[in-house]
C-alpha cells in the first residue's frame, strides 16, 4: 500500500463542498460525500487530532429567485425554510459537524466580506468594468460566465444562451495563470497538490496554455483609413500559431467574425454585404457552439489577399466563426494537411491541401483519412526525392517536406529556426497564449451580493467605503426579470449620495455571481463570528489550508478554479501564508438509479433519504452508500444491498450484547477454544480498517468488518447451544476490552448503533471520546508467505518464505528451484527482480 502523508498533522481541516439549500432537501449524493468526511473526521478525533469539520449553506442563486418569481414568496423565506429542512436531515444522518461555525452566504454578516473582497480586488487593479460580448440566458435574463454556458445552454435552467454586448464587471483571474513573486500561478500550483489527475488536466485544458509564434502576413492593397494613399504603407495580419513548422502548408488564412480589421477592410472587400450578414449571424452563437459545430462555415473576402512571409505566396482570406476573437490574435493560418478543422473547411470550399510534414522519429502520431498527394523529401545525402502520401492528415510533429530550405529538418528544430528568422526580419516572434478569459462576475438578478460600487456624474466610478459595508439587499423589489437587475428599480437602494463629493449618485444595480461567495467561504470557517476582518490571521494560520476537500467533479472549472484564484490573490496581497486552498481533493461518484440511469424527477426514480432512513435506519444508509464501491466511482442503487447491510448490523448488535452478558456474568464453559484465532482476526481488522479510512477506501473497510463478523460467527461449532447466538452460531470473548474494540471499529460507520451499544456496555460518556485501538503487529505477522516466480512473464513456480527474507536469500532459493533450473538450462538470467512480499521476475 502506498504511503499516505495526509492526516499526520495535529490539526485537520476536513471539508465538504457546502450545499445549495434547495427545497427538495438532502439527496443520496449528499449522503455519500458527507458520510465519507464524517467517518474520517470521527476517526481522526479518536486518534487525538484537532479536527475542524464545519458545514454551511451556499444560499444565494437563481433557483430561489426563480421560485420567488413563480410564487411571490421572497427568496429569503424559501432559503430559511430550505436550510431548516437540510439541518434536520443532516442531524438525522448523525453527521458530526461544528454547527457553531455554520455560515450562510446570504447573511449580510457574511456577504459584507464578499463585498470587502470585491473592493480589495478593485483597489489592487484586479477588478474592472468594460463593455464585452457576454453569454446571455434568455430564460434567466442574466449574464453567465463561459464556464456556466457549456453546450450553449444555461447550467441552471438549460435554456438557450445567446451573445450580447453589455458593460460588465470582471475579475482578473488571468493575472494569476503564471506565478507572481512568491505566489505560484494556477498552472504551477497544480504540481504540489494532491488532486485527481483528471481534475488537474481539466483545469490545464481550460487555462489552455500554448507556446508558439506571431507571424505577420502582409495584406495586399491595404490602405489606411482617413490617410493619404501611400504605396509604402503595408498593413499586416498578425496570426498566432503553435505550429510554425507547417507554414509552407498554409493555403489560406481565417479571421474571427469580431476581428477589428474587418471594419478597416470593408472598403476593399467587394462582397461586404455578404460578409456583414455572416458576422451578424455569428454574434448570436456562443463560443462553444462555434467550436463544436459539426459543419464549418465561412465567407471568402473577395478583393483581399494576404502574403505568406516565408515563400511570398498569395493566400485567400476568409471570415469563419470557428475562429474566436479572444484566443491568440483572432486570426489563424490554415494548414489543412495538418489540422482537422482546417481540413474540413478546405474540403468544403475546395481549397488546396499541401503536405509539408511527414512521418519521422516521433511519438503519438495522429492520422486521419482524407487526401493524397506527393511530397519532396531531402535524403541524408541532400538529394531530393518524391514520396507519395495518401489518405492521411498528419497532425503530429515529424520531418519537414516541401518547405524550402527547411526540408529534412525535424519539426522541433524547424520551429526554432523559423521563429529566429521571423524575429530577425521583424515579421513576428515568440508568443505564449491562453484560452482562459477573465472571470465575468456581474449578474442582472436580485438574489446575490450587491456589487459595492457607486456611480457619480461628477466623480465617475466610486467604491463604497468599507465603513458602509454591507450594502444590503432592499426589500422593495419586483422579481420579474426584465433583462436588467431588479435592484435598478428600487428607490431605497438607488438614491444615494456620492461618498467622494456628497452629490446625487446611484448604486451599481448588478449583483455578484454566486461563485464569488463560494470562492472564499472555507476561510470564514476559521473565524466565522469575526466582525473586524474576514478571519484573524492567527486562526487562518491554525486551520488553513483545507487538508481534505470532498465534492463533485462538476465544479472543476467553476468553483475549484475560482477558489484557487481567490487564494492566490490573497496570498499575493499578503493576507494568507499559503497559495493553494485545498491540499487534498477527492470527488465522490454519482449514485445512479437501480437501472443504471441518472436519477430524475421526470423518471420518478429519485431515492429519498428520508424514506430509506424510515425503513432501514440512518446507519444502514450510511454504511450502504460507503459499501457500494470506491468513493469516486459511479454506482447504481440496489435495495437488496441495503437490506444486507441492515442484517449485518443487527447480527453484530446481537453478538456484542449477548457476549457482554456472558462476560459480565462470568458464565463458564461456553468460551471459544480458538481465542487466539479470534484475537488475530480482530487485530487484522483494526489494522485494515485504520488504513482504509485514511485512504478513503470505505468499501473495503466495511468488507473487513464483515470478514471479522464471519470469523466470530464460525467460532465455536454451530451446534453449541449453551451460549448466545450470532446468525445461528455462537462465539465469546473472555476479555471485555476486545469486545469494546469491535464497537469502536463500528462507530465511525454506524454512530447511532455504536452509541447505543456503548451505553448498553454501561458507559456513561460518548464512544467518540474513546481512543481508537492500536493493532498488535506481532499478532498479525504471517509466518510464511507465498511468492510466485515469473519467468519471461509466466509463472513457473512458487516459494513459501519468511516475509522478511532478504533479496539475496530469496534469489538463491529461486535459482536453485528444480522447476526454474529447467528454464535456465544451465545459463544465468539477464535480470532478477524481486518485489518484496509480492513477486519474483526472471528475464532470460
């Protein structure tokens, strides 16, 4: 088993992603992740750790406001009611939360500090306002961040998302992509945290770092607007590429519909009307719609061409919506022989396809069927020969062909030489680009934290003084969505004096994205009642960063990315001594319906935790969800499984109570003759359960408890009628200490039952104040272990040896084996590999 370096410190901050308090209440997905952290937190406390295990509510957001629109009930009322239901259900499940640290993001005492953070970012140049094309949900009548508008649908209502130009507030998350001073950037920081690799990769993909070059393509017949004609004036189209090695295969260039140069070129574009119509159509598509469109579309700019700086070839220029204005320069060089999108476009518009990269000594070559042609290759003696390449698009690095003086070079070498030439000729140079855009935080809705900004005709944009925080939500609002925030029409909210000049002014009417509230909530748990600062530095130092964070993978490029940005900004500004919020992250898997499909109200296959608890008990529900499979896996519900868990708990309960009775009354003649075997089984269980909890392998920990139960059930013989029954058989401990250990092992998994049993064992204090048992290593040492001997990958013999045997001695025994001698045939092996306690590999 791999070494676990987590949970060794004296303090442990164990955290769930705090829930949105919906009217539907707790669901089985909540139970899964909350049970996992509850088991670990209880285990750590019983091992002497100081544990912070808080809970709160992510209470702002569209669902409550939409419900208010539908019913007329204020969001504050529905939220309070939902939180009350949630807390009742969480108590029903016996989750051991620090309720004295509870937070609620819609409480003015909390969002006061959300507004303080906004002002902190604003004053340090990390929050700004600008007019921009944004994602607009037509149903919710509000702006969405790119991360909230995937597949062209709103993440909340699944309504259609369109593009709209609006003046909006942004946070400069892009300032922290790369490291700044002593603050590690969003890319670098991923190297030092224990997160699922898939989550790290998803963040890297979303950030989208690419290193390449800017190439300047001269535009033919370009004339500067409002300036005298001058034949020496040349306008360049700047293109960003990561594959400059393919430049000789460029057969056309493409502009994004939003590219500013289109307006400058309109007098030269002979088909401007057609181009303008295409641009207008593109405005109504989201970036994701454009990127994922099955069919690429575009319009050729008649009358305008560009020139390749490397071979002076004239190239047609297109406008196409598969190119995005905010990535790179908003223009691309198209190389259809070596790029799939360019190839699809070239096929549709019957454009040339030139092969300039061919297979060489390179790995992970990616090919696609599609074209054929001949290429020129430079051989080792510098002679040129023709080679036919058919049916493939080659998108990997390779050897250059049809590339002038660069023929025969490897892609990596050619990229360096070509970029050097560009810089020398002042036609471009090295450039790093990112896909990640700044975080758009404005929302045109009511139920969110007001943005603490005031607009004055005389003074302009004026931040609200910190002494005036919180800027509270008003009550005189109409929730009906109009495309503008309801706060705009609240007289009590809008009519204010300018803090700078005292003249008439108005407040910002937009509220903040609810993800702003959740980007710092984990910090507030350290000091939730502090009204002087968001948290005292000594308390932050005591508890932060979070040691284990558990929640859904759906927040990978939303909450998790934003929380990292907040932490890095606060570290950079000197408020925190760490720059990553969550040292260890784990995702729980989705719990599916019994038929393996997703649970949904429309299908009527939702499992209600209340119903399950009523029939089987909270402990059975907790243990069943942990027993279903590995925490991170998707798992289908199975009612038969929870029935089995319930029976197991009943049998363990009966066994403990009856054995306690016999031990206390000192009944003679009924104890198992195999006490040593039982004690060994118990110590093995203590070790296995302890290790599995630390590694979050709750399903195998429960399996081990069941194995122990089966061992107890089999001792002594089933026909002994003198003692208590456990599943029809009997077994007894002479030592009360060991019986107590079994109850303690059950306690984190089944806290209700454990407390009840602890009381029946005549203990007045809680079982969770007990020390977790230690196993006796001497009792569980295996006298002999069996080691397979593999020869060239196939098992040829086994050895029974002492677990601590040296590699020298086991090698001697293995090579002396008659069966292995047969395969050696008098020779010596090329390699002898011994994986201690596991396997021997012999390579001939």
